[in-house]
C-alpha cells in the first residue's frame, strides 16, 4: 500500500501541516512508511519508548490490560492521528498497547530521529508539549481513562447570535455521534443568568464563582458539575472582568477536566474583553457565530482582525458559522468577501416555536443535520462517499445510494468525477435515489442519447457540450454549492498544468460540465479563467480529494471495469458470436472513434482507480458484465447492479460506521 507519496502524507498529517517546506523535508528524511497487518501489535504496554507513530491508512485500537487479562479499550484511532508520543517525551514505558485493527499504514519516526527533529524544529517541540499536557495522567487524582481531549469554544462579537442554542446542540450531537464524554462550560460575567440549565430541564444548580473559588482541586470542582438526562455534563461559572486571576483559574479548571472528558465545549459570553479573549485562546477549535446581516458580518470581520493583530491568534483554528436567523440579500461570495475568509458552515433558520434540543427532538430538521455534520467532523468520525467515472456505468451509483438511504448510513461529505459528479450533485441537493432514477427515463431508448450530442468541427473535441449543459440546467437550475444539503467536491482536470481541480464553489451545472468534458470527445469547458477537462483523467476515483480533507472513513464506488473485467467481456462477446454470420460479428466488434477514445481512457482509468481505491476503507465494485458504457437506456439495470454490490458489503459498511 506504499504507493502514496511521503510528501503528501507529511503535508496532510495535522502535526506537520503547518511546517515550512524545508522543515517537512527534515521530517521526510527522518521518517519511514511501514505496513502493519490486521491484528499486528505495534507496541505493547510496558515496552520501552520506540517511536512516534502517525496513522496514514487503516485503524488502530489503543487499550490497557485490565484485571484477568481483560482489555480496556481507550480509543480507536483513524488517519491523521499520532501516538507513542508520551513515552518518547517522558522516556517512560508505554502505558497502553497499540494494535492494528485492519491492514494499516504508519509513518514512523524512530526515537533517535525524533530527538534530532525536535532540536531542528523547536516549535514542533512546543506543539507536542502542549498536547502532552493533555495526555499525561494526573497521578495525584486518578488514572486518566481517555486518550486525548478537544476544547472547542463558541463565541460571537454580539449577543443574540444563537450561541448558547448552538453550543447545546453541538455538545448533544458530539455525544450522540461519538458516544464519548462531553461537558459544557457555561461562562458568564456576574449578575447574568445562565440559560443553559433550563434548556436541559435542570432547575437547581450550583455556580462556580471564579473570583472567589479555588480551581486546583478536582474533588471540589466535581461538586459544581451537574448531570442531566441527556447524557452531557454542565458546569456554570461566574467571572469578574476586573479580576485577572479568573483567567488563570479557567486554565486550571481546563487542565483538570481534560482528564475526565473527551470534549469540552466553552459557551463564552459575547463581550469584547481581554479575559474572554485569553480564555478563547486556550481552545483547539473556535467557532464564531454571525448572522448573514451586513452589519453583523462587519463586526465578525473586525473581531477576527483584532484576535490576529492584538492577541496573535492562530487563524487556522477559527471557523466562522453563519446562523441564518436573520434574512439577508447577500450572496455567498459577498458574505465571504465581507468576512475576508471562507464560511465553515451554515445553520438554517429555526422555526420560532422550535425546541432548543433540536438534534434530539427534531433530528430531521435542517438545523440538526447541519450541527450533526459539524459534530462528526470535530469527533473525527466523518464518513465520505466517493463516486467514480463511467458514463452509463455511473448509474450503478444510484443503486448504492438506495441502500445508503434505506440503511440510514450517515454520509457527511461526497466527491465525484464525471458521471459520478452528476449523481453526487443530484443527491447532495436533496434528490432521492428513486428521483434520480426517474430522471434517467429520458434515455428510455438508445437513440435518445443523441439529444445530448451537438457535433462541432473537432479542433478540441467532437461535441460542443451545449446540449449537455442545457440538460444539467434543467435539473439543477442555478443551484450553487451553497445550496447543497451536504458538502460536495467535484473533480475536474487542468490538462495544461497536469493537475486536478477540486471544485466546490459556483454553479453546480458548470462544475459538472467541467468534470464531464472527456478529452478528444468534448470541447474543454471554460470554468472561470481555466479550461478544464474530465475529472477522470487524473482522479477517476477521487478518494485522494477526501483524504486530503482529513476524512477518516471513505466508501468508494469504482464502476470502471478493470482490465480483467474488460477481457472477460471481450471473451463473452466472442462466445456469443461464434458460428453466427460474419456481418453480426462485425457489428458486435464495430468501433467508432468515440468508442476508441473511451476504451483507451477506460483502460488507463482502471489502473489509476485501483490505486486510488487503496485510500478507501471499503471499495464497492459492481459487476457490470454484459452492459455497455453507452447504454444509458439500461439505467435501471445498472442501478440494480450497484444495489446488489452495496448489499453484499453492507456488514462491512456498518462496521466502518460504528467504529
């Protein structure tokens, strides 16, 4: 599985992503990529410090040996995570065992190389030390039972931004999606009223006063934590803006709570004072809420500028979330121009009479779905779906979607090339698999394919693509990526620069046209200032696009026939025509220029798709024998083949989802 470039791996592991090219080169020279088989132990509890391990592919379980040889699972790790660090930094034996759950690829930095790297890249040592403080056991209190904690702060530059409702639903959703421990810290200036307990149906609750209480004793702190029937813990704080010691006490509280909780959500007051900014800077993730109103967007822009200029915040951990409780006439591009950066997520408007706990009481609401996607990304449990190229073969994707819908498989992000991009787009805007299949009835007879073809003088392609573009506009209209129900990445190819283009902005119809423009057949599609071709030229199965985004679990649907599939089909045709008139044989094997181009590309794509498939956790490869790439009128049969393949692998899919 070591076909993946070491440069790509180092660039995509969060620990190294922010390093300079020169620093990354040091990492490359001092590391190696190693395969581990399913079930193989990477290191054992009690063994000496060995290396820093970065998970590239596969999954690893971390467990401690309990009483009577009983294993106590502490964490399941997915790609991008690193481990083995505590023993390296403390020079103590490993306190846990790490084992490969399935075939796994690791980037390994041995101890002597690790020491060399820390001397050469001092800022990496600082980052690791901060993480170490989260992972070390508090031996004076109790043994830590989790592997790592994440602190996420929710903030806004003004009140009434929907901040507390979002904090509550984010915490509930993280709990629901990860089954890990979650606590909300509700922090307010004195004389304010905490509303969060009421939203959790808690009437009597204690409040920790940071200006008077001590925060270095977990036993005392625990008496202020209150439980509720919804499975998350809450602790309410008061602070005095004039008391600088309050910030130090919050830091002390966090250092205690990270030993008991996987996720800490800080619901911070919308006040622009230094104590709150100092607390904000303790976070791993910062979500800043804003309405789409022009005035609120300007306030948010100014807030982020202040955090950067006055407090030297790392802007990479700041995410802007648009809460659409106010109406706005601004387009997405106008919003991002005003903010000076992209929008991380959008929260749809909530009905005025809605409940506060939407992710539990109204899970099918658009607001709940949006929060769920955010929670799954924070919880490192995103599930991505990848649709490959294939013209009529691509209709197999419809059958896969049918199974995903019926089995409630939680897809968080989807990517596609060529026909895979079209099917993915239709599903991402909210069309069901049955509705998509109904659309294919436009091709109920073979001759109807000519309705998509407008021939031109072949300077750059035989087909202009105007008719295909009109077909796409018929079903997609002027919908943009901003109108989608879930994130979508469409892949096109910049042949001139010999590199892929991942499209996720603008009109969907334009992006799909670019992704479908097969070289030599279609004229290239002008997308903004670039001339783009079929995404399948470089990424016939675009798993790498999701891999680079940090998606931890990927289901890939490869409908491109393999070389073996093509040869079996060829042999079957020979058997079918044996003993038949010569004219029939010629007709069966007759190829026009488009056939020749597609068949050549198909063979090349099959090789690349198989390599790309190794980045996926599951590859679905429907049996398309007896079917032809231009038989659009057989969409129902293609869909049936896709459904059969998905159902055959359903247990594996569910296993990935539940890990």
